[in-house]
């Protein structure tokens, strides 16, 4: 609002906003990151509905953004511990294999750390990889990685934007301890049909979008496939040249505006990884999600969003070796979600809603072509119901708060056998529950509150407290995420994980909001954390719950962030100083020890420079302390084999990690009808030999000596791709 | 287990694809005070049986493990047999009269500097090796496998030890039928492309041990000593008081397999 510079509002994720003003003449500016701001003159004498259609910034590349009052959003907005990225903003950042990737780019932001070299897995504020809620158009994505994590499942051509809430998410999000990652798919161009795509070294992609039913809606279809296995054909080794190794994924979305009060969306994702060896061995895995959503305006103050959501993750293994053997595992959700937003005034909003999810987990079924009797693990069923209410209110121009709570009820249920275990993990009792019979219900209240005190137009102080509860737990004991890692629900043996987080932040902008600075500190206490007994058998074990240990944890840290937002040169510096620890009675004599993902220092520097209208250069540099790991403290011999002696868990460190990536974009042609560009990147530019794993073994030539062997994955990985749009 | 192999293969494939490199590095590893390692076997064949006691060394030391020479070692069974073992060579304590008998439960007691370590192991019924044969691996190359008839209605655990031309190949091969009551089991215990590769006429002596659950758990977890676990740990020992190692009362059956001439695979002649 130009006339009332302090007035303003943010639309919700579906673009709905509400503003209450006295009658009069106003000039409204609508803006959104990555898009050109739009200004409309209005004469407000009665309630009015004004829709804005923003144009992508791409056409305005390099132009300085029109100044407006709300460039200090980070100061005034009532949210903290949140990072937002638009896919348009990340397209110049160099990444591994040149495949731009939102999950890898967010790892360059404060508080979010990579789970490993080239990995799309990430740790938020000391949390584990499975403590991130990853939502694609509201549907949970259970395994967000392709090819063991070297690619994420999110094709950035199909993604509009991404918001990461680092533990203090609003009450409408819940279900994971560390973070909520809300990823929205592109809605598609509703003005004209357009096609864009890219041809790269190991993958290609194509997107078609356009209007639907005479401008009342739009659609987008985006597909991508890698062809890494074509390189395997060059191998002389028959084991490799008959192998298959690829993934593909398809995103599709359509929306239709029935009338000014009703709009429907349908979106879906389907992806698959395929790995095979001739016709003797094969494994494939993938996610599929679907969302049907209805936005409805009951009045100009009450907004409703209703969604029906489906999510599925499964893997299949096929082995043909004399007999044919199939192994199938799956997790499948059906859910309904209802959200209301009630705008009481321009800065007085109530949000409430509910969510009901039915989970079905098939831990594993083996079928064989022969008559051999194969056992099947008991399927697991659960209901996850929750409702929430939150109130956002401004006491004055300076002081505002949002407070609310989420109540979650999680029930594990039959049909199936439920076990109780003795202290050694041996089953002592088995009870069969009939279909639909509730075995154990956990009800948790999760309070959330955020305060914002605006010191002046350039600076503010914010504080928050939140509790999060997690009832689905990923059972994994490998350093890289495996497609066969298993989700298990809370049950009579497994309690919900609980995290309480307090945080405090200071936000300051400089030079007419050209520079944005923030400093946040947090402390998090974790209950019912999961680890495994020594030598735990996690694969295909009916009694996997008996292999689990429960403990507590804590994480605390400081996050500094400085960003230059505009100009030919822009980018950011992010620094974390943090500690994350766990405490289990059976590990390290019950004292706190560093979690694997504990890294004292973590630095990311991102720079982008527009050299000319045709060339954009970019670079990123990262540095972090090595992960906490368990290295041997000695050795001994059993039956002629040297065995490593371990004493304390995670008492050693991997070597520190650092890497520089550079990239360049060359815009060959840019007209309204046709655009084309080349992107080049060089990952690990100075060839740092970073340790991916360190293993210990006897020297082959002199077996009386034992050595540490470091494996490095990537040094100097060049890539290029050709991109087009018409 | 098959899943693990599949994943191992995947990692291998990706590693090859991505031109990874390996090198030996120097690490400043933590050290601990030397710990006790006990290893004892009782078989259902005539003794003497040996209990070997050594200590651990630091990682950077050479693989010479100091023997423990001041131990008092006794083995008893649940039918009244009892014997104090005598030290034959440093660290090696041997029996002279004790007999290993199927079905009996044996107790090992080791006392060193007034600290006592005990372990209990029960000797299961023996199972014969049905056949040993060569088969094709679906990863390429050949595998040597054995077949056995699995006794029904109980949990069975096995360990396979093999010697090539009289030399024992280090490594632990254990398997069990806990999750599935198989009628017969085929178990591949070595590849023909082992180092050094097998040649025609090589003699492979195979021991099939029937072991109890505690021993099985020891060797199963000892096999986990890999770099891909997030939390490597010491094997789960069946000896009390924090001693490393195992005590194993097992029945054993042996068979010899002579590696045959390579089968001629049809190849194109130019």
C-alpha cells in the first residue's frame, strides 16, 4: 500500500489475500520473489476482489527491481527460522552433474546441512534425515532421492517454489521433528502454450505448459529421464554393459477456475529408479503422489482449502537364479486435509483445520516361483489424525504474535501380530489384533508461538517456541540412504519422537534493503530418539522393533546469514556454529555423545555475477567440519582374521570437507518467441580429495600392517546442458 | 542378505560410474588400554581342544597380538565332566581328557588377575554336508556351494570354514534358518575368482559346523565390521565381563571338494 506504507499483507500459498481498509483511493503493489511487481490503482468504496497476475522476472533479467515498501519482508513478517527459494533464483547456481536441484541448493542456507557428498539428503538443526517433512503439493514424499541420493526427485522445471521451516513451522504443518519442506509445483502458463526443455550430459527434460478451457485454467506436464546406463554399454565387462541404471519422473498439474469463488487443482508426481543386471537381478523403487484440491471462498473473509491426497513409495527386487524371487515393500498413505483461514482484520487472522491420514506399510513380501514356503512380514496400519488452530495478531505496528497448537493422535492398529519383548529383545508375548482394532494411541499437544518486535523499518527481533511430534520413523543403518530403508510407525514398543525448540533472532537490513542480515540462535531438546543395538539386524526382520534403542538428544547453535539481494553481483554467505548430541543408556556409558551429523562449523558462500547480457557467472564454496564417526581404537585377531576394536561411539571425526563449484550460463538467443542457453559447470573445481568413506583393512602386501583407506567420490566433474524455451 | 548384496552391487556400480579414487591416509586414531580376547572351540570329535587368550593392540602397531600366559582356564559340562586346561604354548590352553558330546552344555571359565570370565555354549546335533558343487554366479564367475538337509522343527545355525590346499581362508560364513524353516539349504561360501584364483586340482576342505544361537550372533555381528554402517561396533560376544571373542561348542562334519577342470564355454573362433 503506497498511501499507508505500514499496511500490507501477504497472500497465502494459493494466492488468496485479504486487506481491510477505510474507503478511499489506493495504489496496491503486488509482488512475489522472482516476478515483476505489479501496481494497480483502485478506488475502494465497497468490498472488492482484485486479482493480480504477475509476470516472470526472466524477461527483466538484470533490471533493477522497482522499489516498494515490502522489500523488508524478512523484518516485518511474523515468521522465523524459515528459508524460501524460488526455482528461478537458483537456476544459475552450479550443482553436481549440472542438474539444478532445490534440495541441494537449500543445503547452502543456514541451519541446513548436506547429509553427504552429492546427497539430496539433509539435516536441519541437528536433526536426522528422516526428521524432515517433505511435501510436494501437500503430499508426503517418503524418499526424496534418486540414484542413492545423487539427484533429488524434484525436477526443478516443475517446481514453483520451496519453503523450509526449521522446526518452528506454523501449526498447519506437523509430523516431523526437524523441519517442514513445502514444495509447490508450477501451475503452468495460462496465457499461451509454451515448451521448454534441456539436453544434458546424463539427463534430458521437457516441459509443456499452457492454458486450459479458454483461459479459465492452466496445465503443466514435465518429464525427465537420465541415461547414465548408456555409458555402461561402452564397458567391455559384460557385468556392466548389460546393466540398467536410470531414473525418470513425471510431474503434472492442472488447475481450473470454476468461478471467482471456486478453484480446483489436480497434481501428481510419478518417478522410478531402475537398476538391473541382465535378466538375473533387478531393483526398482519410486514415489507416486497425487493431490486433488479445492479452494473455496465462503466470503471475502473466510478462505477454505480442501485436499484429498495420495502418497506411495515402494521398491521391488527381482532375482532370477534358478528360481525367480520377488521382494516387495511399500508405504502408502490416503489422507484428507481441510484448512480454513479466517481474516478478521488486516492483521488479525485465525487459521484452523484438520488432517486425517491412513498409513499402510508393507515391510516386505517375498514371493517365489517355486513352492518354497516364504515368510511375509506383518503389514502395519495406522491412523494419524490431527487438528490445529492458530491466531495471528498485531498488537501494534511494532509488536505482533502468532500462537496456536496442533493436537495429533496417532493410532497403530490391526490386523496383525503385536509383540512384547524382554530386556534382551526376545519376543515374550504375541497378540493378534483384528482389522481396524486400535493397539495403541498416542495423543500429543504441540504448542507453537512466535513473537515479532519491529525495532524500526530496518531491524526486528523475533522469538519462538514450538513442539513437534513424529510418529513415523525411518529404520536405516547405512551412511547413504538406501532405497530399502524401512519406515515404521509408533506402536506399543515405539514411542513418538518429541522435539521442543526455542529460538531467538535478530534481523537487520542495510542500504535500502540491498543487504539482508540475520542471526538466529536455537536450542532443541529431543525425546524418544532412535538408535540401534550393536549388531542390530534391520533387514527383513519381523521383530525389528526389538533391535531399537531409545534415548534423548539436544541440539543448539548459532546461524548467521548475509545476503545481497539485488544488482549485477548478488549472493550470500551463511555460517553455522552448532552442536548436536544424543544420549542412550547403552551407548558410551549413558553420556552425551555427538550425533553423526554433528558439525561444529559449516560455511557456504554463493556468488552470482552478470558479466553481460549474455553471460552469467556463478560460484559456490562450502566448508564444514567432518562428521562424527566411530573409528577403531585397536585391533585383534579371531580365526586368522583381523578384527577392529571399537570403544566409544562417534568419538572420531572425518576430515574437514571443502569444495568450490563454478558455473556459467551463456544466453545464446533471447526473443519473445524463442530462448536458448547453454549452462556449464565444474563441480569440485580444485579437485579436493574429500573423504566419502574411510575403511580399515590389512595391507595386501604386508598383512602385518593395517591401513586406513579413504574413498573420494567426485573430483572435477564437468557438465553442460543445452536449454530451450518457445 | 540378498538385499545387502544388491545394495553392495549398486554402490559398486555407482562408484565405478563416478570414477571414485582410493588412497591410504594417515589418521591419528584414539588408543585404548589392551583388552582381553578369548577364543575357544569344543568339537564332537576327539580333542585336544584349544582355548586361545591374547590381548588387543593399537591400530598403528603390527598385527602381533601378545599372548596372555597367567590365566586359569577350566571347561565343565552339564554331565559332570570338568578339566583345568594346561598351557601348551604361550596363550594356548589345551584339554587332555575332556570329550565333546552332542547335546551337552559346556561352560568355559577363565580367571586372570582375580577377574573371571565365563561363557556357556551348547553343542547342537551334527548335520551332514550333502554335496559340494560348482555353480554360476549371477554376478559373473563361479561359486562353490554346499547343500544340506535342514533338520525340521527347530532353529538351526551353521558356520562354514574352508581350507584351500590345507590353508584356512580367514573370514566368517554363518547362516541360519530362523526366519524360514527350509527343508534344504544351498549355501555358497566362496567364489572361484578368490585371490589367488582356484586352479584345477585344488583341494577345498569344508567344515560344516552346527553352532548355537549365541555363537551365531557373534559371527553374524563380527561380519558387520564394514565401513558402510553408521555405527560400527564390536561383535556381540557370548563371554561375560567384557571379554572379546567367543566360546563355541559345535558339532562338525567335513568334506573335500576337488576343483574340476574349467568347463569349456563355447567361444567364437576366428
